[in-house]
C-alpha cells in the first residue's frame, strides 16, 4: 500500500480514539489495528515507524509499541 | 403445483382485521372472526366465496360493483358484504333467490359493455369477470349492443374479433380507446375495463403513488394514468405492478402473459434485488417463467412489489449470459471455451502454484451479497479451510461494513433491530442517507402508507429525495446537509435532546451504561456541538435541526431508517454509532415502531455478513482471534483456522499492486465497476496472476480475469437470503441452472479441485452446517423455513421461531453503550480546483452496477447515468440541460450528460453508477471509513465543465473492454 494511504488510515483511527474517554487510547488504537489490519499491513506500519514514521499521529507511534 | 407452504392463498375479499371475537352464522355455518371483519371475509373464512368484482383483500372495501350483495336476517335490503362489518349473532344468507337475481342482473349489465372475446383474451382462465359470469350463472345478455366502450367499429359487434371484420372506413366508435402499450411490461386496454377502481385504489393504498384516477362520470368514467396528455409510461406510474395484480380482467395485463399464455405452476421464492427481500410466486409454464407475482404471505413485502422484482427478470434469459466456462493464459488473449473440468483444473492449478510461489496468504476470495447464504458460507469456507487464510471479503465492505462495526460497538450485534411490520406502529420516522422510493421501493410504500395515516417524517439528506414531498406525503423537516457532515448533524441532534432534557432517563438508567451516558451528555452539551455553532459547516438551519430533534425525541415511537448515505463516508462508523446514540437517548429501542434500521443495498448483504464473509470474523460475527470460536470450525472442518485477520477488498488490491497478492476468486461482484477509484482497482487486478470471475455475464472485472465460471440466477438454485430485517427466506429452484450448476456446486467443485473433498448434495446440508456452528442460526433448518415461511435470526432455544424485534429486555451486549462521536471533517475537501461535492446514489429502475437491470426493459426509464447539477452551478459554467459535461476529481475524469435540477443544492452534484460507460467510480477516491475501510463514495470534490462527449479514458476503456471480451468457441 502507498505509504501516504497507510499513514492516512492509521491517523484516522488515532483521531477517533483520541476523542474517546479514558487514558488507554493508545491501547485501543493498537487493538483496533490488531483486529482489522492483516499482518502484512501491520508489518508495513512497523517498518515505516522504524524508518521514522513521518506524518503518523503520536497515538499511532505509541500504539505501535504494543503491536 | 403450488408451493404455498400450506398457507391459504385465496383472495379473502377484504383485508384482515384485529379485534375482539365476533360470532355469526353464514348459510348455516357458524364462524368467529375479529371485530371489524367484513361479512365477505367472514364467509371466505368458512370457505363460502361470495361473488365479487371490486373487492380484493389487498384493498379496503369499496362497495361499487354490487355483486357481493347478501341478505341478513332482520335487516332491510341487500347490503354489500364487502362493506358490511360483522356483528354478534348476525345471520347471513349468501345464496338466496333474491341475491342470485340481483347478481345475475349486475353481471348482465357488466357484460353488455364487455367484448365477448374470452377465447382469445390474454386473461382467459385468469379473469374474475369470466369467473363471476360463471358463478352467477349468466347464460345470456338480453341487451343489444348500444353505446359501448369495447367495439372499435361502432357497428354493434359483440366481440372485438367481429368488430375488426366489420371495421368501416372513416367511421368508428368515439368511446373506444385503443390499447396503451407504452409501459414495457404491461398493457392498458380501456375497452375491457369494468371501472371497478381496483387499479386506482392499489396505486393509492398499496403503492402510494397516486398515478391513476377515474376520469369522467357515469358511463364516461375511465381509468386514466396521469394528466390528459399522458400515457402510462409518461405518467407518474412507477411500474410496481400493483394495479396489474389488482385488475380482475385483461384491462391491465402483463405482456409476458399475453405472449406466453397463462402459467400452469408456481413456486414461492425470494427476490434477488434489494435488501427488502420480497417474496414472490414465480409462475411458470414448464420451465418458462411467465410472471413474477408478489406473494401475499411474504412477511417483508405483504403482497407488494416494485418494477425490478416484479418485471425485471429478463436478464436471466438474456443472450449475453455466459453458459460455458472459459479460460485464458493472459488477459490480452481472447477467451477459450472449455469444459468445467478443464476450467476448474486450470483455476485450481494456478491458485496452488501462486501459493507455492508467493505464500499461503497470496490468494483470496470475494463472496457475493447477491448469492445465497449457503453459497457465501462455502466461499468463505474455501478461503479459510482450503486456501488456509482469512482473505475473504464481500461487497458489503463497500456498503454496510460500518453498520457492522457501529451497531456491534453500541448494541452488541450487527443488524437492524426491527421487522418491516414495525413501521406500522411508528409515529416519527427519520430517514437519513437513504432514498427508499428508489432504493427500497416496497419498504417506501409501507412507510408512505404509515405517513398518510399521520406519522411524521424527518429527512436528512443533501438531496430533496421524493419522500420530502410527493403525493399525500410531506416531510415535517428536511435537513439538507452538506455531504460529509452527518456526524455533526447527528451529534447536534443529541445536543438538543440532552440540553433540552428530552432524553428518556428511565430507559437510559435501566438499559444503558450510566457513566458512559454522563460522559456522552457532557460531550454533546458543549455549545460548539450545538446546531447554531455547526450550522455554518453542515448547512442545516439551526432552528430546523432543533425542531427535528424535538420531534424525534417527543413524537411518540421514533424509528430511524438509514442507508449508504450514512455508511459510505470517512466517518461512516461514527455516524452509525451516533444514530444508535439517538435511539438509546430517547428510549426508542426494543418494541414495535422504534429502532435502528439499516436499509441494505443488495438482497443478501445481511446474510453475507452473517456468514463470515469479513476477513476478521467467522460466521456469526465472531473474531478469528478467539480460540474458542476457531475451535468450533476447526472441529467441523478438520483444519486449523488462521488466527490473524485477512485482507479486506481495498487491502487485497493494495497488496496486489505491492506484489504480495496474486490470485482472487470473485463470486457475483463486479469490483471494477462498483468499487471506488477504478484506476487503482484496475491496476490491482492487472497485477494478479489468476483472477477467477464467477458471474452471469462478462462483467467489467472479467476484463482482467483468467478464468470465467458461469453463474446461476436466483431462479435456478435452492438456498436462503437474509434481508435487512434479519429475515431468512427461502430461495427455491424454479428452473434448472442454464449453466449446468448452481453456484454452490461450482464453489464445491473448485474446492475439490484443490483437494477439499467436500460432498454436499443439497444446500440444506450447508444450512445444517451453518446451524451447527453459528449460534444465531442454531434453530434454522429448511424444514422450519418451509413450515414458517421465513424466520428472523437469532433462532435458537430462546427464540425457536425467530426474533422479530431485538434488544427487547436488554441489549445483546448487556448494557447499551453511548459512544462519543466527535465530528472530523473528511480530508476530501473542495477548493479552487475542485469546488463542487459529488455524491452518488441509485435510481428506481436500475440496480447497482446495472448488470441485471441493464439487460431488461428497465433501460426504458434510465438509459444512461446523468449528472444532477443545480441550475446556478450550471449557469456559471455555461451548462444547459442535456449538455455533455466532464466531471473531474483528483482520482480521474469522466463525462456524462447534465440534468439541471434544484433537487441538489448549489455546490453539490449527484449521479448514479448503473452504466459502465459512465464509470462514475473513476472519479471517486481511495478515502474510506476510519474503522472499516468502507469507501467514501458519498463525498468527492469535483469540477464540472462542458465537454464534447466521452473522455479519452472512456473511449480507451470501452475499446479495451471489447478486446477483452473476445471469445473463441469450443469445437
């Protein structure tokens, strides 16, 4: 998948969970990505983050720690 | 032979009533019926049919024909039994000498103005006038032909055959009106009309269009469609067929019956068009389908139909249908017709070779929301048990996947909460992002009936859809929001309900999580989320929104019906949750007349989702990560199930472009035409090494396919569909598959060519496997369906006959969950380059990508997609009605002709996507719902300008499609 598209999709998820109550937003972003993203998409996200993760929402960065 | 499942299919004369029992005696027989029942219906209940012409049980009694007169002890005269309600102790005589004489006289008068052409009449054998002439013993007509409507020659001929022989030159009968054959499917022959008004009443009461009227008085009375200058086709008639069905004579007659003769057998089955899931009697002579007639015991449609289900079945026998399997090594070659064995061996070999080279997860399937539950179940089983991965998705991805997520999160299950009958108990209806009169016409008719009876309507839609104002229906509020602002509007409604304290605290405390409610209430109460603050971005006047919210919260039973205008957005799932919030806030859940009701686009969207088509869920909406769920299927199938979610359709295409997804089995879906960003879909398909298309026609996707497996129509197989009310309804084999195999057999053969060893001999066995593995279907069997007609899931020990209304005492997830719905603007924004917003939708006569309806006479109503544009936006661009215009977005460009209309507001344009040449999805982008990847079809920033005709891309596409459809026939 084009990196911009992946960043856009991941950030959309982060934006939703940021609006939710509680202090576990990063965990919920991670859980959503685990539940709905196929492993190779998650692998692409992890590799992108390892590469600096430019443009990704901070919540996605934090979520990636538990992916 | 009629498969009516033991139900009485007779015409009882007048509608059923509910009421206290009333006991009476008819011709010596004692009968007990509900209060309000007519004497006619009571007689029918004991098997005594009173002669009748103007009465039929789909319509309220009218009392005009005077044929149903009876005598009642203690009453004077001879009252009409259709309009006389029963009373306790009444003693009725239906066959006295006096009434016999009256009836005979009435019939003699009717027949004196009716041609005696019975033997050559299209209604011969299916004519109530003929039947009644027999029933009353009419043996002669004493009146000589005088002034009449039937004799074109005006020479006193008794029959039209005789009139043609006598036809004078120049002179004729001025009262005679020739047959109107303007409708593609039925004719109107005024010369055979007995002016019983059944057609006019059906158009009003059942369909709710009011296209027909009785013109003139007395002997001059004639049925008329539309205004003086109209014929049936140019009138408001929507060709639903209700008038034709109601007509007792050949006056309104299907052309198919006229051409083929009366049918000799009928089979009850389920329509394969929209998610209403109407029951029909398929009426046949041998294996020739003569007519589809709506089945009055169908619980979704209650005897009504629309132009698609009733008439648009010609695609099943269209010359374009492909009946032989075909293969080719590469997509630039012509197709080669081959045997089934060769095609399946070729396909299986390629798929296995791809897996060996690129890995187990390099291939996948797309199940069809048009195929049966059983077929869908097998296709996802093919991926999970034979391919060994979860790469299965379905066209519901691109329509209602946000419904699955949103309702799952809030209520605990992915389904509408009501049955369609529920609308009869509704007081206030919100229709949001749906256009039922076009997309779900039979439900729309039921809704309009309720609106005419006084229920209030709120329409939330960028377009002024027909429901906003049409015959005898007017929305109390139309909130014409800017596309993409659903969440802001729904949240603002919650703001009004919470801040004005219109919420149902008792319901919320009893049924929902109170802490989550408090948080939600605080969130929505922020003035920034109120209608005044959001008006500038939504375009909805704050006062209107406030009034609409108050009406929904306080107007009695409130029901929400929504469609793809809700789901197909970047925030589709959020809007679904917002809708669920509104229902919980107001306590509109868990009883008749309320609820949250997704209107499903295709016939089996609900079923395909139920059957585990999504890559993260096994059948019954259970995540693949759950070991206990996997264990059920691992035990049943004897293979391990992958615990990781698979690829969704857009992800498959991305992975294909990326080189890791190489093979696809696509059953009954045309992703190249229906999915967004056509160029991206085409690149994905082109990058695959084995695309198997299993379909009726060489669809657009097949341009990129290597294997074509011919499909069977819904008329040619057994199975079940599950409609938008969770109603599981039987699809029955009406005729043998023209391609040789039902679709479930084809999937089984493909699986077996890959070594699966499946041995199903009938879809009932597949349903047994579904029931054994999926709790919501635990009690479902073909025996139960044959007995009950249909059932709504869940069906199990707790609800052995199904569940018409969900969440009655508690939510499926326990406590209802309020979820904060923060509005986030889509990144698809207008600007200087693309200043207009395009939104897309459907039209009544066409269905989805049009593969079926374009191959029927329905094209008479809609032969091309048009771009609806507001006159103001057109004027500044120099565009006039009918001009070719080019539509450009950041994804691509296409062209079509413009239709100037103020149904869309300034700044918004609208089109349908029924025709491949238009390629509306060249324009749509790859933005999608945050939770589910459901594409954002409903918002695309575009520019519109004059053009000379089709774009280069359209011309190239058409040429490529033609090249790709070359076929070398088998020897």
